[in-house]
């Protein structure tokens, strides 16, 4: 697919040194920036806008300068969006809603609606991400991660991972997908989106085009599997964060995901690229309202693939589906300021999320994996 680009200049470039909990900084500080990029081969309409399809893109890049901190709010504001301001406003509202409903209002122990929503949301948005608006010079070409969020997710939902990976020498590029109406976004559209972002990323001066990895959470993990079969771009590897397919038996999978089931059964031997899948058991409320833990995933739908290409990492401790994102555990930073009735679960899953981040970086760097809080699952 031929891509023609019009790029609006990058605004809000900032730097950060990331350190949290047991995660250890790499040698770099981290620059954050955002931009709007247009695909002139794809016509798009929204409200009063008619023209080339815009992509709202976020970057986390290694650099050797530091500066004063920004806030989490900066991830929601896109520079250079004046041309598509109506769409940008819509995206802002949807992203704010995601921060509220997938981060602030989540309760890991009960289905109660917390009473701290508005106050905590304001605190989160004002919270420091240790970044600044200082302009940071990029330092060479870097291996790169292209991230795809889940359904209802946002491009900065795993910002903790992004900053940590960038501090260790990775460029991270994320975009806002399936808008304005997520319900109408299909796999064919998603694959075109990824191909566009890949083509755009490959031409950037700080990207090592031979070392571009794809990482997707939830629906983004399903897109990874579709892309792997399509084989239209040269990703070095695919990484999947709990697509949810890992937890289904074959009969249930075939009933709920007919298209994916057909792809797996009939074309599983056509997948070409190394793929790493990360999953875990999760806690949930049973029919009696008791908190319990489901069994560890058995990856049954994946049995149709060439197992030499697939590796499965199951975390030993529970990590709920939404907590595979740093947004899902963002409340943990505020346990001393608010009374969270799920505090114990939140702290535990935040720690497990940090372990996931370290495990991911080890895999990307080809290093011995840290700790022993995972099992490498094997499909016979």
C-alpha cells in the first residue's frame, strides 16, 4: 500500500527520567512528543472536516537531556491538531472517559461504584509524569515498539512501560485507533491503520527500520494475530498482552470469534513472525458475590500455529485484563491519599504489572528473564 504523508510539526516535546518501584532506569532520559499525521490516500469525514485521514500519534524517545516535569494531562492534548480541531475535541473527550472508567473508577474487589471519581481524576491529570517541554535532541537510531491499544483504550494507556522502554533505548510510537465510533471499526481497517503507522515510522530518522516490534493489548492483540497472517510489513516480532483469546476453550472460541477461529484453523501454518504472548489468571466476582481467581490460561486457540514461532508467558500472580495497562493500576500511586477498599489487590496487581514490564523488556533485549514469577507455557 503506497502511503503519502503530510506531517504537522511535533509539539510538546518533553523529557523524563522514569523510575518507579522495583523498575530500574536505563541510561537515557525520555522525550515525549505528539503530532497529527495525514494519510492522503484515505479520505475521511467527521463533522465539518473532510479530507485526508488524520492519525493522532504519541512518541516516547530516548534522549540525553532532562527537564522539569509535565503532568499526565499532557498525554491527552495533541499539538498541531487545529486543522481537525472538532475531531481532536471528540478524541479528547473519549480519552478522558477512558482514563476515568478504565483507571480511576476501576475496583478490583467489588462492583461498587467508588465515590472519589471526580477528585481522583483531577489528581491523576495533574500528577507528574516526570516530563517537560524542553526540546531534547534524539540520539541516533533505535529499535522501536509500535503499540496498539485495546477496544476503549488510549494510546498512552501503557505509558509506564513506554517510558521505561525508552529509558533503555527503545523508541515507542502509539496512535489512537478506531475512532470516532469504535463499534464500526473492523479488522481490515485496523490492518490498514497499522500498515500506515509502520510506513510512517520506518521513515523517521530515529527509527531502526530493521528492528520494529509490534505490541498490542486486548483487541490490539487480536490485530497482532491478523497482521502476522497478513505478513504485509516487516515487524521483527509481535508481542501480545492478554488478548483474552488465551482464556477460551475451542468450542467457546469458535462460537464467539468465528472469523478468528476460521483464520486459526485454516491458516495457522501461514503465520511467519515470532510472537510472544503474555497472560495471567484474573480475579472476579462469582455468582455469590465472592472474589475468586480463574484458572491460568491454557492458550487452546493457539494450538493451530507453528509452535516454534510462539512463546507463552503466564504470570504466576493474578493480573486482570485491564491491569495489563499502567492506566489500570494508576490509582496505586494515590493509596496514601484515598481510602481504596481494594487497596491490597491494587498494590499486588500494580507490583505484578511492574514485573510484566520488566519481563517484556528482557524479552525485547534478548536477556535472561528476570525473577521466577512466570511460567513459560508449552502447547504439546
